[in-house]
C-alpha cells in the first residue's frame, strides 16, 4: 500500500503535470493567434521571436513529461516543434537548402546578368569604432548606412571606389553608389532617403535607405504602459513605412521599375509592419538566405531588423549576414540581378 505521503505526492505530480500541460496549450493558442493576426495592442508579445515562446512552451511541456510523467505532454511538445519549424522566421530559409551564401569574393554575373551587390549596416554612430574595413571587405556596389555622420559617408565612398563613387546624406543616413546618382529625393520628416542610380546599361535603379522609428525596448510586460508603448511604436513605424511607399509609388512606380528598399526597419521580421511590402516587394534574405539571418544584437542575434527588399524587376540570388565588432547590428549583404521583361 502507498503511504499517505506517497499518495499525496502522486496526486501532486498528476495535477501539477496537467496544469503545466494546460499552461503550455494556452500559451500555444495565444502565440499562434498573436503571430498570425498581429493585433497592435499585443505588439509587446510579438516583439520577441516566435521561437522564444516556442522554447518556453517546450520547457513547460517538457517539464511535465520528464518530471511528472504526463502522457499528453509529448503531443504538446510535438505541436510546439512543428509550430516553430513552420512558423518561425528563422526557419523559413530551410526552403533555400542547396543555395550558397554570398562570399566576400563577388561574382560579376549570374546566368549572364550583371550582379548588383547591396550592403546595409547600422553603424551605431561609431560608438564601437569604425566598421569601414568590415564594409569594404564585401566589395559592395551600393552601400546603405544608418546612424552615421556625413563625413564618414564620404570616407566610405572614397575608399570603396577610389574617389570615383557617389554618395548622398540625409540626416543620419547615407547612400553610397559605385554608379552616378542622378536624383536625390528626401523624406524630410524622417531619416529615410531615396535616390535614383544610373546603371551602366543606361537603365535607372531606385534605391531607398530606410531607418524607421526606433524600436520600443521596454519589456516589463507586467506593466500596462509597456503594452501601450509597443502599440504606439508599431503604429508610428507602420505609418512611416506607408509614407515611404507612397513616395516610392509616386516617384518610381515599383510595378514598372527596379526598386530596392533596404536598411534598418527596427521591427522583428514577423511584425505586421512588413505586410505593407508584400504587394510590390520581396524580401531578399527569405529568397536567397541560407543561414541564421537575425541581425540584432550583433553578438547574439535574436531579431532580423535589417532587410533588403526588391521589386519584381530584381531577383536576389545570394545573401549573407556577418557579425562585426564595430556595431550592435550585423552586416546584411545581398546579390541581385535584373529580370528582363
């Protein structure tokens, strides 16, 4: 016979196991709903990546399985694993198995079409020193930099192209090009910047350097102010991106012309802000990336804040990210080719 202590212990384990499994199920339901629907009032929840909540749910269900022998917990663990594998942004590059990442030795052409190498980096106002050598090592054709000083944009341009390059600066952002810049359009109320680049074949390429409103960093989710801060921050960022896209629509018409929009979007990759991009643009890293694509923070990247998007007249063929010592962001490098109509 079981002693009273043993009987109570068994009951405790049984009910504790059921409670943990139920908690994991509820967390899964909330996670799927929040990441699928992206309601603004719950932006504080989705600012953390889906795999973070997946690990938490797995830990809860796994505890019920290992310590409390809860039989249903195995099913719940499997559901979490499937959710992360098919839902997490970081897992989506699995579809690119077989592709090779961009390397520091660029290729001149792919399938007979010239390659345009685009690099973007938030330079963190040079707080960690100069990232210029890290940038130049990739031999980019177009460089998008954010949180940078005007004189430093010129330094990068001069060193990258031996005095033959072209650059433009708007507030704390800079665009550097191997080829001439024929038009300089600025969005005055924001740090975002658009230029027209004249390519060697005589065609034009619209390039937009994006640095959206700084992200909310308050993660004290037990405080109502935290949820309101993240909500308003997302709305402001979405309004800013909408203004950029309206400007691009007016000046470049991405349905008819080659357009690149890249930079620091200050929002995790699964944020609803990016849904504004889906009609006319495709994300280069999801198209061609083959590795862990998160770019912030640099040493232990957990969020993909930095992106390069292109209109349908361009196709990403290779992409890569690299940790650098002189910024809190990682470098994102993308190789693009023109698609002929």
